[in-house]
C-alpha cells in the first residue's frame, strides 16, 4: 500500500483476469473468448472513414448500439444501457443499488462480484451452492439484500430454468435480482422478457463471448426504464463516453447479424459436446455445462498440475484457486481442432500415451 492510498482500500483484493500472454502462441482456452472472428459486417463497418472520426468523441447516448440491442430483444430503447464491457455495467449496478442493501451471490461464481463489494464498501453475502454445484433458489428466500447470479453460472456452467429465475424475482419484490447472462447464448434461456414484467430485475449481458467482441469491450443491461435511468445517472457521473466510437459500431453490427451469431453458437454447442466426450473418455469428471466452457477434474492429477502441464505444452486453461473448485480446471470450448490437440496432449500428460 502506497502512503496516499485511501485506508478503506488497503485490504482490497483485486480481480485477477485470466492470462493474456503476449509472448508466444498458445492454444488459448482460458478466458472463454470465442474461437471465431467477429461478424464480417463488423469488419466491414470499421472502415478507414470511421477510424478518421476517432478525433471526435463517441455518442454518449450510444443510440446506435442501444437501438440495435432493443430491436433484437423487442424492448424499448429506454430499457437498455450499454457499457465498456459488462464488467462496467456490473460496476454501475453495484454502485447504484447496493448502499444500504448488501449483495448476495453463490459461493462459486464470477470472481468480480466480491471485488465490487470490497471496492464500493458493500456487504457481501455468500450463499453456498448445493453438493452438485447447483444454485438452489430456495436458499435465497429469506435474504433481504439484493441478489446477483450468473446464469449459466460462472465457473460451473450449470444453468437455472426461467421458472426458477422468476421464482427468485418473485420471492421478494423489494430486493433487486441481477441475472448476469454472460454465457446465456450457449444453451440457457434469457430472462430479458421477464424485465417487461418485473421492476426488480436487471439482466446483464456481454458481447465478449457469443458475439466475438471481447477486445471491443461491449456489454449491456436490460431492465425497466427507472432502473436503467438510475444506471445512466451513475454512467454520466463517471464516464459519459463509456463506449468508444468503434465499439459502438461493432456492437450494433454484431447484434444485427443473426445468421452469423446462430452459426457460431451452434458450432460452439457441438464442440462442447465433443470436448465433454473427449474429457470423459480420458476419465475426467465434467460438470454439465450450458456455457462455452466446462469445469472438469481428474482423480489422477490436481487442477493446478493439469493447468501447469498443459501450459508447458502450449495450451492455456484456467485453474481457479477457490476452495470448492480447486481440483478442477476450467476449459473454454475452442474449435474441434483445438479440442483434438487438447485431448491428445492431456492423454500424454495423464497416461504417457495418446488416444
Ligand atoms: C459471468 C461473467 N460476467 C461478466 C463477465 C465480464 O464480461 P465483459 O468482457 O463483458 O466485461 C465475465 C467475463 O468473463 C463473466 O464470466
């Protein structure tokens, strides 16, 4: 701690992003990016002309992007806010709505939630997943604080049905429920339609995973107009030009290209099945994932060791230190070619032979 840092931040444990090595080419299966490029319409729209315009500020209302999102989800533009990645949107949510109320979330989930609580001085309530790593909605019924869940859940990939989400929202209409749908497009059902019915629900999404734009940093939230207006108050009190010119265009073009989106999601769902089959053949226990990653463990080797040995061989996966999942590695669904290479390498690491 430097001598000028505010004392309230002295103990903060910042979020650790997945490795983004700049030195060598890895098969990169560690941060749940898409293995596919952005839509051709994104590439075409980022023209020389648009680059020339970078001397001008971006549109603080992000109208082009918000309208494209609103059209896609058939909601009004007043129900949408966009941000510099969904991390920024989540930060706005924590800042806006968690003063007196704390935030409750599963004990295994996206690691940024407790960090936001620490950063903004918010009471953090950790609710254990059940023994099968599932969220049990009934565990939240007596909680008066706000609730955030990722659906599918981060790290496990396990998802709740829409009926369970609705039950969570209806348990207590005086608390906010935030559903982080970073991975929803790979097989779960979105809760966006419920935002038209309930004024205590915010759905947060990202274009980093299913829309191939992790590097552009585009995220958004859909909720009733009054919640969105509160989030806009935070945005305009913090960073009014939060989505840059090129990302505004990229996000709008990506969400308009339905065919390419469907094609990439379908390919990832098929590759996920291939990945699970390969891992199970090698003796891994794999949690049932509806995301673009799987969490897997092997009785012969610790999660840390699997991670380290794969890295030595040029394949990056993620080992998350959290106590309950420390035996596992999280593997992003890549292309079938990448998965084949992973399976071949794992077989060598585990058994000294190839499958
Ligand atoms: C559950 C969850 N929410 C949000 C994010 C952040 O995504 P973004 O790239 O939009 O900031 C991630 C990133 O991995 C995530 O796993």
